[in-house]
């Protein structure tokens, strides 16, 4: 796991943890936090996701997209996770729980 920055829809940066391979995938929009940053987590936020299906097996998977400017959120039609390429079937914007 790696510390990374997730940009909320209102452009506020939140320090979270993500998988090393996801961080390295430039299409997801992850960036490194500033030195000395404290891990915050998502809190009441459910992050935006892209959902996909493996065309060979029909199995589905999803990934968190860290920035609305990321390629996977804007133009990309596939993503790779665990060495498997998934065709994007849908995207879900972030959700906020107003009360808990």
C-alpha cells in the first residue's frame, strides 16, 4: 500500500492509501502527497469508481479513480488490474454520507 492523494469533486486533496500497482497506473490520476502529510482516509466519502469486465472471462472489477481529470475518468475505455485488462462498462461518481 502507498500513500497517495485523492482529489474530491470539490478539488480538495485527501491523503489516502492505495495499491502500489494502482498508484503506478497513470490513467487513474494518483499523485504523491507532500512530504510529512498525514493519512486522512476517505471519511464519509465513497470515492468515484470505474467498473469493467474482462472480455475473456466475463468477470467484473472496479478501480478508484483519484482525479476527475484522469484518463480513465475522461477518455480511456479500459484499465488493467492484476495483469488483466478490463473493458470499462460504467463509472460512478463519488458519494457523500451526510449523516452517520
